[in-house]
């Protein structure tokens, strides 16, 4: 289902969790945090596909993670303008 912002419920949920983290986090960390609130857990592929869709919309971006192989993600200013974050 798509909400009034044009995002699926899962995209909105992931963006909310990502914003609440307050710092860049990996897709794995995001999946773990999101799954604590869900009756049906998300799998890695579901999370990654939605992260890429949010990135294409300019709502999140990949964050540099020196010394780590995993990519971290963080919300953009556009996400804050849409009401996510502080």
C-alpha cells in the first residue's frame, strides 16, 4: 500500500527507523531494528530494495564508513523536509 507521500508502508517504516537512529547505520542494523516492531520480519533483500528506492527519491544516501566493508545509510535534507527527523 502507498501512503500520501508516495511511499510504501515499509519504505516509510525504514525511513522512520533510519531517522530515529540518529547516525548512519547499515542495512543489517536497520533490518534488525525494524523487525523488532514487525509481526512479519523483513529479509535482507526486501530492505535493500527499499533502501535503493528511497535513495533514488533523494530521501536517503550512502554514508562513508571508513574501515568498514558494509555501506551505511542516512537520511537526507529532503527527508527532513517531508517530516522525517528533527
